[in-house]
């Protein structure tokens, strides 16, 4: 993701806070099944070296998890938190997996509520 409008639109989606980051997920509803990733880290977290290190770590974690656990046709945004740089890589990976599972559970619950209301 490169456009500011995409990030603002993702902010209206589901939000899952975790200790090292906040995950935002929003279905684009544009017919394109490709999941997209956006990463943002504010200057409050640290200088450029720290922010770039966090981005590299987030990219690598997303590269491993999003193809299997991500949502097709959705924007995934990771917002880095100050604790994220000190967290172990394995812990961040587990946290992203948990965050994606929470979003999947919310989606399933919402889908069940919609189908239950239609009956």
C-alpha cells in the first residue's frame, strides 16, 4: 500500500491491538483477491534506524503468515508500537497469528449473525 487514502480507509476496518503492534484489516471489496500490506511506525517509536528495523521485521513476519492466514482482497496494516522493537521475533510472529485469528473469528461471528437474521 502506498497511498494515504488506502491507510485512512483501512483505519475504518477491524482493529486488533497487540503488545508490539496494532493490526488493521479491511476488505477492499474491489474484486481483486490479492491481500495488501501496509506498515506504519511513528517517530515516537524511535529514530529512522529503529523504525526501519521494525518495518523489516514486520515485512518478514507478514511474508510468512499472510499467504496462509491473511484475508484475500483485504488491506492489512501493521502500526508499530514502542514495545515492538524489543519483542522477540517469535513472539511477534505468534502475536500476528493471534491477531489474524481474532479477525477471522469476528468475521465468522458477523457472517453467522447475518445468515441467522436472514432465516
